[in-house]
């Protein structure tokens, strides 16, 4: 095997490794964006609960039923954990 054959095979090998690392970075970026969106939604939901309770206390009305919001929070927390796991696996 000549010098150029070795150089060619090393170049191909390097290209494959570089492509895989690039794909991993792209996937990690996608997961990170999704994680940020998930965290933003959780902040909204937490604020919603606080606002509903505050309004109920201000108007001396019954506290609202927040089971649906709590269920949605649970779903987003599970998604958040899944995204963190996916990101960790790509490192």
C-alpha cells in the first residue's frame, strides 16, 4: 500500500468521524432547544397556578381546580428529564 493509499484511507476515516461529530452536535442543539422550550412552558404553568390562586384569594372565591395544570406540569417534567438524558448520551 502506497503513501497515497494510506493518506486516502485516513482522509476517508477522518471525514466519517467528523461527520458523526457534526451530526451529534446538531442533535444536541435540537435537544437543547427543545429543553429550553420545555422549561419556558413549565415557567408559564407555574405562573398560571400562582395567578389563579392569587385571583381566588383576592376575590374571596374558591381556589380553582388545578389538576389539569398539574397533570400538564408532570408531562413537561417527564419530557424535560428525557431531553436531559438524550443530551447526556450525546456527550
